[in-house]
C-alpha cells in the first residue's frame, strides 16, 4: 500500500479521496463492532460526531452494520446529499463534455439498466445511507465551506479542467485562504474517468471518461462519436458496452454471467472511483429529507461569534471574517465557537 500510485506524493498518508472512501467502508464494520460491544450497550445514549470524510465511516457503520448510535452529528460531511435521500440533480455536477449526451449514457445512470438482485443495480450514490433513521441525524453544514463549493459549468471554464494550469499559481490565488481547496470535492467527482494517472484528483476510468474502444469517431484519435449517434444506442447494448470508459481489469462487470457478483464484491471501489455523484455535498447544504429544521444547522449563520451587531472572528483579513470554512471546527479556537459545542451538548442530551 505504500506505492505512490496509491498514495500520491504524500508518503504514507494519502490525499486521494477515492482511496479514503474505500478505507472508510472497510473500517465501518470494525467501528460498528466497537460501538455495539464496547461503548453503547443498547445504544440508547451513544452520541457520535464526525467531520468531513469521517461521515462516510459513521454513515456506513449505521446503515450497513447497524451501529447502535442514538444521535449522529454530521459536521462538514464529505458525502453526497443524494446518499441521504436528497436526489435532486445539480446540473453543475455534470462534466460539460457530456452535456449533449442523454443521461441514460452516463455512468451515474448505468445502475438503472439493472434490477434487484443484480449487484449492478446498487452502483449508485442515491439513497446509499437512507436506512439510517432520520431522527438520529443532525447535519452541521456550512454554506461558506470552500471545499464543497460546486464547480460551475460555465462555457469559459470548459467544464472541469483535466489538468491544473499554472495561471492560478502565477496569479497568487493559491495564497488566498478561500481559494485553497475550493471546488475540490465537486472536482474529484467531475474528474472521475478524466485523469491520466491515479492517486490525484479524479480517476482514470468510469465517470466522465468516454468508451473510445466501442464508440470512437471514425478516423479520429481520442474523440467519441457525436451525441446524435450516441443518443440512439439501444438500451440493451449499453449493459455490455457502456458509453463511459470501463477499464480492462473490470471486464467482468459487463459480462452477463459475472457482472452481478463482480459489482457486489467491488461496489465500494466502483462507487468511490467510477460512479460520480450528481448532487452537492451534505457539508455545504441542508439535508432536506431530515424535514425538521432543528436537524439542520448552518454553522456560518448560527455559530460564528457575534457581539451586538458585529461579527467577531479571528482571521486577520476582514474579508473572511464572516465565513465558516471547511475545517474551522478544528482551526478556530473554542473561545469563538463555543456556541457550536453548546448545541452539541443540547442536541446530544448531555445535560
């Protein structure tokens, strides 16, 4: 596991979100066992809070392994809204190169071509964690979270860039606290299938990569057939020849005899690396399916410290003194964010 192809340039730590998603799923049963047999007893008074991708671990532990957690605080959750039942699609989460191709061709929709019990019918982020009782969830999100900002599909941005340019470094933007990490969550979804190497943002297969083995433009290199032709591909053909790219080592996925079992065994990896989310992250948005407003808290609006009519926030640049960033629960001292912990105490029933 120490190869740079897995970890990227960070030594024995990884900035590869997709590997970390798989680690979360793999750790979930052990965590659930710890909660159920060491901590909770009957689970009536166990409260768990998780930050960022830690919510993939806790959500899986509760949904898949029935961890006895009575109240669960999601803080800046790096999990798609659709996993909790908010499945309304965000058009900005579609790679611009695919905007003229029918949705039925997209990797995010491939699961609809199969029905239960076929394992391929579960290759979607939609409703992935909807078995968690809604009354146990408390979503602490930030409408100012820069990591979860949605990368806009504007023509002048050409969709999601496949490789980072030098213009941002030269402009000095990388020194801007709001710019560093901005769009990183939506880009790792929109760059699935678009990268030349693994271990960085995005992945090399699935997602928004085209299947050029079966659907390339004649007499051209690296160009898919037109949307006019692709949109008329028979539905049944797409089961065994998807329009998105399938890597050779996953050929069992599109085999009628082995596809279901292969999808079941490799579900976590395929969700992490090949199947893009179609919504934003819960860490920047309310989870509408929770219903009761008391279960959704915008930390930027509710917990940035105010004295009278003024905002008191310890950043030097006044421009950022009204923004709750992705890791402010860690980076900002308790003196300024104690009201958030007061809310934890109240909602957790600690007194």
